[in-house]
C-alpha cells in the first residue's frame, strides 16, 4: 500500500493530475486535472485504486487507519467548501 492513500482536489489545485489514472482511477484523475486547470470543482478527495483493491481483496474490510484518513479528508473538504465559517 502506498503511503498516500487519499488525494485532495478543489479550489484550483489538486494533489493529483491527469497522468495518475492508475493511482486515482479515471474519475479521480479527471477531477484533479479539472481543478488544476482552473475549472471550478467543489473540494473533495479521491481514495486510491490500490485501497479499493485491498478493500475488495480483504472481503470488504477497510484498511487499518483509513477511517481516520477519510474523516480528516472530509473535514478538510468541508472547511474548503465553507471558508467563511
């Protein structure tokens, strides 16, 4: 499993790009690229394809610690979506 399991996007920047389809999947790479080129994309995050594969391989069990990473990513997305609160 890679060290980075969640990639954020939105607000004109992203941690990923269009060349990361194997890591982010087609939709994740597309959202990252749209954000990078300035298309208004609501803040969000993508969980890597490797995490998805591990989830299904393990009988639909979330990898250890992923729940905390998702909660942190959701909190970051909420703050980015509502900067004045």
